C-alpha cells in the first residue's frame, strides 16, 4: 500500500463552534472530575461532601486555564484585538473565555446540588 501524499493532507483545525463546545465540556469535566475524585480522598477525612463542595469552588480557575489550553495564547489574542484593532479575534477570545467560565460554573453548581451542602 503506497504512503499517503503529504501535499493532499487535509488540515484538521476544528471549527469555532466545535472549539466552543470542546472548551465548555473540558472546563465542566475538570471541575466535575476533580471534585468527585476529591470526594474519594475526603472519605479518609470523614467529610466527602464538604470536601467535594469546597474543591469545586477552588478548581474553577484551573478549569478555565485548562480549557483554554493552559498557555498564554488567549491573552496574546486579546492583546492583538485591543492594540491592533482585530476585533473579530478579540470577540472570539472573549467568547471562549465566557464559555470556559460557564462550563466551570455549571460544574460547581452540579457539585453543589449533588453534595447537599448548604453554603
């Protein structure tokens, strides 16, 4: 079987809507997964629900960072949008940030509802 021709390779860059869904789900998954595994560790201390609830709030900023790729590219795009007038790029990055925050916040609300802990 012949090797594929690299000149005919198709770029697999996801569309912006796919990137939005991926960002939301990744932030949601970081909060949910981290909190649920922390509840297993909370069994040792005796308060798994309270541990899960507390860590859901603490994981939200890290979930946003993980969902955005963990690097400074988002902030570089924000800078380009503001300083160089690339407002489409600025709008996309602000929307990605908002979607990441929404995913992390939804994860924290779901953990709060599941744990039964009152604020």
